[in-house]
């Protein structure tokens, strides 16, 4: 997947985040009929990594902010490792106990949930009516810098110690795809394939009737995340590498 790169803007103590306009999630589309799943968070495309985005060997903590097209989420990429080789989805302040980075971010009034994945943090905001991320991005940048500069563990040692192996993740996710997810999308002529497992993060791809279908994003948002996390509670990030510009009903052309 390709993501647009914009000029790097070093951050200073005033925390003026570099806000990009390019998307990190699938193009927004009008919802169609989908399988009856509970509503959950959006499934993101694989985030960019910090290599090549920032100047090498910088002593400053540099951050780039990239809002989603819908404006409800923003991907913050940092020139530091936040959680090496793994990821974790924090649902609330209680789930952040012992994780300095997450605790500081949940102290911000408009932060609803957050996903930490290697050098990135994806924030979902509470107020979905706001599309201007600049004020909140400044607060997020300050919180990230404070957590890094204080030293110590950014993520709870208990979370890291209890992470399952990649094989356990793979077996659990593949089982729920075979038993629950694919039967659920088969009526649309679709299918979901597990493409990769890295640490506790998984990458999927949608095909058949789901590829390019305008309901695909909603299907992912409502069903697959819930199914995966129920079957494998310690799965972290869930990425979608589907090319939704292909297929019979592409999101956009």
C-alpha cells in the first residue's frame, strides 16, 4: 500500500504537529447491507513506518500526524520505537494501567481509544463532529513526548509478558476466519484471507464480492474485529491490505 509523503517538519517544545491530509484508512463510502455484527472500531490499513520520514539520528522527538478521511481517527508516527515488534489496543483508562504512554493519552479529554503499534499511535476521538485535528494533535504530541522523556516502560510489562506467540495468534485467527468470518461474508460472494502475522498484529485481505464493495469497510468495522478479538483476546492491530480500487464496485477510481 502506498501512502503520500509530505515534507518533514521537526517538532519543537511548542508541539506544533505536522498534520497531513492523506488518508490512513479506506476511502469512506455509503453503507450497504452487511452481516449483522456489533459496531466496533475501524480496521486500519498498515501504517507507515518512521524510516525515511524523519531525519536520521535526530535527538528530537519528531511526530507526524495523519488524520483519517472521516476525521474520527488520526495516525501519529514517531521517530522512536513505542512498542517493538508488537501492538496493543487500549479501550479506556483502566486498560492503560501501568502503561505510561497510554495513561497520559487517556488524560486528554477527547481521546476515546488508542492503538499503539511499533512507532505509531492511532487515536480515535470521542467527538466525531470535529474534523480539525490541530488542537488535539498538539495535546497528543505533548503527551507522547512527556512519556518518552520520562523514560521507563511505555507499555505495561504485564501486557508484554502475556503476549501469545505468533503461531498461537495465527491458529486462533485462522480458525475464526474459517468458522465464523468467511461463512458470514459468503452470502456476498466474499472471502477474507489471513495474509500475515507479525508479533500479535495481523494483516488480512478481502476478496471476491467484498473487494471493492462499498460495504467492505463497514463489514470490517462491525464484524471482523469483534470476531478476532473475541477468539484471540490478545491480538493487537488488525490491518487491511485489500485493494478496494479493484473489483466490480470500487470505493473510488
